[in-house]
């Protein structure tokens, strides 16, 4: 249900020695009493919902206009860098911008959370601001395919927003709340702009961004209910297709940068004259084990050492010692592959100190394909080939290459049959449509297959290539020149192993 603007009342300025803010008139007395008793920076008893370097979100209870307690969300913004402070000095604090956007969205009839107050906190080093909104009871939409009913509701909401002139450049499923009655509500308008109704180009970009988490983006079958409910014409769809590939490439790069900044996937520990430690949040159960092994590395015997560094295999953990730059590349590569949906061991921790880097990853204690290829049944070999073909297809579709693809660096889960890439030293970013790099990767795998005396026969390699082509066609918008690509792969494989093989 959209809050009535008459209930919201006028917007007033409120200033004290501690803060200056905008507040909805009917909430003024409540906000004054609340902030006089405790400034927003000291609301530590509230439940923390989300935290990053630039903002923290809390949930708690405040007295309502009628004296009854009301659930509310508090968003604290921080300007960490000089550029952040300059941006806030020029454009105003982010909290006030979002407050005005929420009021403007309500005026245009859009469903969103009710703004209560927003302002800047005075007397602190750097710029800090807060936004207080009334809580809506619901769940954010999941990132990925949505149920058809939810997808249609989202399509109608996006259309309504675009017709109302809401330019929400970062609108994704996580910024839409699904209420108990099935209705949808906008919850984050920090980066939004209210202007004229969107043109076809902006509509296409917004739809492409919203469908970014789907495998094939705007072309994914899960996007059809959204587009049908939106009523997208061919001009909008063409604009969405053009933006989809560019946005996905940017999203991969952006997700990789998460490896080196505090966010929901990474925690960073830093101190002067001590190693800097990056911890992958989903691998939290392995942190203590990784720390213990890194601390006693001088006592351990490496299984391999050479010019690039050393490798240690321990119970549940693999540790690699590299130069600091190489270790950072490995850690970032693991993030890339996880974003692309390519099976790979989970990164656990990265420690850098001066010119040395130490990376710990989850150990998959299964035999590699080189060791078990001859002992697999025909059915298991075909399943492994299909899994590998899909993994390499996803790798290439996201613009990634792996110069170290070989059976020794591939392990198979005996329960699911999924094949994972376990050595990422050769992973690089390239243009997704780079046929030369794709052919080189396929050639390495073909050569490995022939050098292993073709386990499973021709059927296995056909299934691998079919799975690869299907995945690329599903994920790559440019036409996949299959015959040219496979011919180049065969040539490179023949050069590598000295065979003359005709497909």
C-alpha cells in the first residue's frame, strides 16, 4: 500500500547542535525526541542488516506519531575518500538525495518505503549522514530467475517507474521488496533521478541491468514474463540486447574488485607493518584453519616449488606462495570464475606483505581427470565431458581464458559428476568474442584427450564439444562461428601433440 502524501505531511527543516535534517511534518516531534536522546551514530542496540565501507543499515523501533512503537530502518552513510566528500559537498548528502527521491516517487504514485527523516550529522571527522524510513515487512527478490507471477509483477512495476520518469540506474531484484500480499515496493533510490519518462535507449539499458543475473541476460527464458508484462517493443529490446553484453563485462570486472574491498563477500584486516589479510566471507568456516597453516608455513614441506613459488597441500586447504601481484591475480580470478558460474574451489584467504603473497583456497580432495580417466565408465565419462564443456563455455562467454587447461588441473566430483578447475594461474580476461583465445583453450583440451588415448572414445569428445557450443550459444549474443572455431582448435591441438586429426 502506498503511503498517503497527506499522511506524510509537509517536509520541514530541523537543525540542532548535533545534526541538520529534513523531516516529514507528522514525524517531527518523534524525530526530535529520538535524536535528542541518542544521535544516529550511537544506535548500536539496533539490529545490523547490512554493512560496507560506505554505509550501514540497521533495523529497530521508534515511537510513532500516535505514541505506538513503529518498526524503522536506519541507513548511515559515510564519505570515506576525498572524492566521496567532494561529491557530497557538490551534490548534497546521499541521505537527503534519497529522501527527496522517495518523496518524489510517492508524489508520482510509485510504491516505495515511507521516508521519515534524513540529514547530516555534525561534529564528526568526514561527512556522515543518515536516512530513516518506515519498515515494510517483506523479502527482497532473489538475484536470478523469478517465479512467473513475481516476474510479471516486476515487469509492471518497472513499466510504471519508467512511465513516471524514475531513472533508477541500479535497480536490481535486491532493491525490490515483495510484501506478504504479493505486491512489490521499491526500497533503495540512492542513485535514482526523477525526470521525464524514459526513452527507448534508457528503458533498454534499465531492463538489461535488471536481467543481468540471468544466464542469458535479456535473452534468458526467465526474462520473458518480465518483458511481456512490461510490453517492451522491438526498439526497446534491441537497446536491451546492445547493453546486455557490455553490462555483463562491466559486472564481471566489478565483482572481481570486490576481492580487495570490504563488502558482503570480503573482509579485510590491515595494520601498519603487518600483513594485509583478505578473507572470503562465504568460506568463513575455513578461516581459522587457513590462518593456522599460513602462520606455520616454514614448518611445512611443499609438494611443489619453483620459479613462480611453492604449493602446499594440507587437510581441506591448498596454499600457494607467489609474488604479491601474482597472488592478488589468483584471488581475483577465483572471484571471476565464481561470478561466471564456473565450478572452482572456493577462495578462503589472501595475505600480502611487502612483495610476497600467500593465498589459501578450499581443497577438493578428488583425483584429477588424468588419474581417473581410464577407470571411469562410459556413462561417467560422458557426464564429465558435458560438465567440462559447459564450464569452458561459461568461462569463454564471460570473456575469460585459461592457458593452463589440462587434465591434471581438472577434478571430478564423484557424487554429482561436476568437473571443477583447480589451478587458476593461467586465467586471463579477454574480449568474449576472441576466437583465437577460445580455440587455444579448446585445442589444449583436445590435445589432453588424445594424449590420454581418447578415454571413452569419440562419443565423449563429441559430447564435450556439443555442451560447449550449446552453452556459448545460450550465453553469447554474437554469432558463434562453430566450424571455424573447432577447425582452429583441432589445428592447435595437432600442433601441440604432433597428431594429424580430422574431425
